C-alpha cells in the first residue's frame, strides 16, 4: 500500500458537498470580484486570528510584497529575514527594492534565532520579517522587544502557521502585519492560489485595500501605484467553508505529530515542543545525517516524503549578487538533513504508525 505525502483530492473530499453549494451561490450571485464572499471571509478570518482587520489577496507572495510596500520604505533599506526560509519571503523584499539581511535560524526550532538579530541591525534597518516555519510561531516576545527598541516594523510570514500561537496569541496578531498564503497544501488551503494580510491598524488596512485594487479607493481614481491582487470571490467562499474546520484539521495533524514524537526512535531529530507554543504542523520534519538514503529507503517501502527545502535561498541562482555573499552553515545543515513526513488531514493514525514502524527499521 502506498502512503502518499499529500493527496489534495482526499484531503478536501469531506468538503466537496459544501464546496459545491458555495460555488453555486457565488455563480448565481453574478458578482465575482470583491463581493460579499470576500467580505464575509475577511471578517471570519480576522475574528479567528484575533485581529481587527483582514484583507484578502491573490496569493501569499503578494501578501508579503504589499506588507512591505505599505510602509513606503526607501530603496535599499534593510529587512532582517531568516536564512532558511522559502524563497518567496526573500522575493518580497527584493521586489520592493529593499535589501535582505540574513539571520541564521535556531537549530532547535528552525525559526529565526532571536539572539542573533541585534547584531545585524544597522542605521538602514527598517523591519524584521519573521517566518513561522513548519507551523511553529517564532519567539515573538523577544522579536517585539527588539523592534520596539530600534523602532522597527514587524511582519509575520504566516504561510505555514494558520491557527498556530505563541503564549496564547495567534500568528497574524503579533506584528504590524500577518501575511498568509492559502496555497492548496496549507492547513487552510484554497482550491487554487489565495492569500491575505491581517492587521490591527486601520490605516494600514486601508493602504493594503488600496494597493490590492490598482491603488484605487474610488473607481477610476488612483491614489497609489497599486497592484491587481484581490482574493477571488470563489476562493473566499470555499475558504469560509474550510475555516469552520480549521481547528479540527490542526488538531488532527497535532495528533499525528504526537504519534511521530512518541514512536520514532531517537536516531531521528524530531521537532521540539514547548508549553508556550501551539504548533499546527503544516509540515512535520525530522532531521537525519543520511537524509537522502532515508528518503530513498522510504520510497522503496512505498512511503512518499518531501524536503522543505533542498536549497537555501542564498544558494539559488536567482539570488546571485543578492545573497551569495552570506555564509549560512546552520541553514545549510538544516537544508541538507531535513525530511518532511506524511501528515495530511486525510492520513489515518494507522498509516502514521506504519510510517513509524518502517522508519525505525532504517
């Protein structure tokens, strides 16, 4: 029997009937851009995250780009960012003609090492862009203290952290902006591309809503150099359906993660757990010095895995001349040893126990 890493048809199967009803409602409404479905989802997701506002956008990368654009930083200003993030986080900085400044991660949590941030701050630093990697929120109390000390903006990349929290506060409610992706594989995944920004600042909310719509508040009047980045009515309607079950999705993945935690032998470096963190395991990763052999072995046993991520940003061809001056030994070690295990909403406990049994024979 094959245990797939992910199967979106199976993961969404339980929502199909409600999806079809939501689709028909949008289709019959005759209003397909920035209508009632978007307004409803924005309110629902803001309420879920505990924020005052949510702005629906076309995708997660746009959420990051517009978050930075809203502050109107000067060309070349610096943004602190973890060295082991997905390339989208870096792209948002580069697309704004800002300078990414890499900070190495904590080898235990894989999130930015908060104790290394201050040494990278200069007179040109304007923001800290944290990434809640794999579904674990960063140590945000320290980040926010540093930001206040140096008068910096804080943007959360929440693409993998829907419903995750730190000391009782959810991702997206900890910085100036929370940037979310609803890419189909996320815990709260759409049926296509979609994204959003959360904020508690009404003026920033108004700026994002203007930027996403060609820089326009009033039709045919353009105040800002804007974008076309609007959450689709259909995706918003489908996300509203799934949002009602997000806690169930997260709890199921936490249950599967617990099986991995308790069942895998100590040869595998497992994610750390801490009472201050409510982790949602968008990804359950282990690390092993023979990662590639482990992956191949699991493949022969009909267990599919993935790697998040095989190449760090500073080693990407696109980042030559931008990041290649950085030495990132900790990020390199993570990228060379990490392996993502099956942990989808549709996976059963029996399947995960099978994965554990096979892995423990490696």
